[in-house]
C-alpha cells in the first residue's frame, strides 16, 4: 500500500476491480451475527466469495470456530475471523461497515413468523444494543423474523442509545423479490435473469405485496395468474417450512438473497451509482412508519426511498388489506423495545 492511500480517511487497498472509476476498492468489514446457523453458514460462504469484502467477522453463540476455520481456507480476498460467546461480540462488531443479522429461531410447520417474536425479539434487542455500542455507524441488514417487528425493535434500541440513523437500518425482504422473479418467470415464460418485480409492504403473509403489474419483461398474464403468483409469493416461506417438515425454514435461498442485498449495500457504500433494491425501511411512502419499497442505496445507506409507482386495482386492494397487520407488528416491536 502506498503512503498516500494510507493517509486517506477511507481505508483503501489497491486492487483492480471492474465497474469502479479508480483502480482501488475500499476495505470493508462485514459481520454476520448468527453465522453458524442454517442461513449463517451459506451466507458466510457467499460473503467470502464477494471481492468487495476485506474482513469477514463470523459471530454466533456456538460453533463459530469451525465455520470460520472452514470458510477461511477459501482463496479469496477477505480475512476471516470467528467469534463466540458474548465476551467476543464487541471484537466481532468493531469497525464493521455492515452487520448482517440472521440470529434467532426459525419456524416449524403451523407457526407464523409472529410466533417467533417471544424468542427472537430478545435476541435482536441485545444484538442491537451491542451494535449501538461497538459499531454505531454500521449499516444493519436485519434477517431475523418477524422482520416486521425486529426492524422497529432495532430502531427503538438505537434511538435509546442515541445512535439511530434511519438511512442505515434495513429489513431484508430480498427473498420475496427473488421468489417473485422466479415464479413470474415460470408463468410468463420469460428468461428469469431478465425479470424484475418490485415487492412492497412487509415480510409476512399478506403484508408481502408483489407488484406484478410493474414486472418486466411485460407479459399479458390473466388476472387469475396474477392472483396465483401473488399468493405463491406471499406463502413462499411457508412452502419451504412445510417441505422441510420441522427442520427449519429457507436457508439456502435466504443466504443467496442476503448476499445479494449485502452486495448492493457494499456497492452503494463504495459509490456505485443507481443501486436499487427493495427493503423494509423507515418510510413516508404510506402512513406506516416502516414499509418495504424500492430504495436507492448510496454512500450513507438509504439515498432515496422510492415511491410505489402506479398500482393495479388488485394491488391497491392488497395495499389496504396489509396495512392493519403491518401496523400491529410494527407497534408490537416498538412496545417491546420500550417496555422490556
Ligand atoms: P438457525 O436456527 O439455523 O440459525 C440461527 C443461529 O442463530 C444459530 O446458529 C444460533 O446459535 C444463533 N443464535 C441464537 N441466538 C443468538 C445470539 N444471541 N447471538 C448470535 N447468534 C445467535 O436459523 P436460520 O434458519 O438460520 O434462521 C434464522 C432467522 O432468520 C430466523 O428467525 C428465520 O425466521 C429468519 N429468516 C428470515 C428470512 C427473511 O426473508 N428475512 C428468511 C429465512 C429465515
Ligand atoms: C421466509 O420467507 O422464507 C422466511 O421469512 C422464513 C419463514 O419463516 O418463512
């Protein structure tokens, strides 16, 4: 490294990468909390493959040494370290640019995401307090369910600590987009890699609202096809929970979705223009304080929360239907964070 690079405020290494104006890519530390779990392990693998990551911190309450040793042998750019037990959480978080949180219990058949609240709310609360203490400026990617409540919990904990930055807190809803793209491509018979579908609202049942009227490439699908695709997207998580028959929920497709979203955040941080993904963020798009919609990502996190665009009558109805449930889940999270 040259001394001029060392002296810059943003740490940089001279690694040529395509798609950047200069020949350098900044150093970026990514921490995964819950890194030894069903999502955590494949997500750790995918983040180790991401050339934008220079340091990968893998934290869990159990089994991280093995996961970290395993992933660390992969011959890619990032340095990997494993951290276990609460005493090591500070070290794992310090200096992080992005913290991804898949810590917590998954659903079993017959459960709703809200049934996870009692266990996961406490986990998210304590991890958020640690983030406020050790890396208050980090971008947070919340995967732990119920996302409709865990994001408001994190926001309240950050507010209490005086560190809340609404531009840096994201509920990860990318898996809904991934599913909507896959299902649309099958029905519309268009190449999946060309498909784009915004998914708005929240991340549970009817709060997941795919906007197939805005899907591209355009296809003249019948109303009943749109209804089928909407329901399949809303029930995508349950489809996996039932197929896994008690052995958890989506892990591999979620790791993929989490890696796509973290990569978008890294690109935004690094100044790549026009990085747009759907995410559950603090929002004024509707009257609800948090809402998922398209978001432009930039050097500070959220650069712009984009509006919903024109909706079909079916989508307008879906939007009104989802609001009471989403509002209740948000309020439940806020209440928990302030009472317990
Ligand atoms: P899992 O049980 O396989 O793994 C969870 C991991 O979290 C475990 O390794 C566990 O040790 C760890 N953990 C528990 N408490 C912790 C703490 N205090 N600090 C750090 N780590 C802790 O579960 P999974 O399948 O990986 O799912 C994790 C969460 O992600 C669940 O809540 C699930 O519902 C959610 N999820 C969300 C989406 C989404 O689209 N947002 C998709 C799939 C799953
Ligand atoms: C999903 O959408 O797959 C996750 O939220 C996990 C679940 O419980 O469905």
